[in-house]
C-alpha cells in the first residue's frame, strides 16, 4: 500500500528542488571603485548595452540577417540561437527578413 501511494509523489518530486533557468539570460558583472556614484554606473551600463547592440547589428549586416545555421549570426557570436533571439528582444532589435531569402534570390539558393 505504501509503495502504491509513493508512486503518486513521482509527479511532484524534482519541481521544488530544481531552480528556474532562463537560457536567454546574459549577465555582465562589473566592479566599480568604492564611492562610485549610481549615475555613473547606470551610464556605464547603458554604454555597454549600446556597444553590444551595435556589435550584434554589425554581425547581422555581415550575415545578411541570418540568425541560425553554420554561417548565421549566432554562430559568429558564439551564442545559442535562442539566446541571441532573447537578447535581440531585450535590446529592441527587430528581426528582419534576409535578402537571401526574399524574392527571386530564393530560387537560386542550394537545397
């Protein structure tokens, strides 16, 4: 009887012990000198975010807005594709249609 009742616990075991993981999360840890004003740290964070956004846009320009695959932006940035997509959303980068996949060029792509 005890064994039968304990089988019901299988549905719940593990849910409370494993932490939630956001695979699309990127963290930047920075140490400022003692006495650094909050305004300066916020300015630095905005500046770094802008640099990261510009770099991602530069890579997208080189890959013609292809996110995944062997020649995609995710591979060049050494990020999982889903992490790059999540980062794009956080940085306000709207996905664009690759010129390689639009119009007449599409028929000439290798299958």
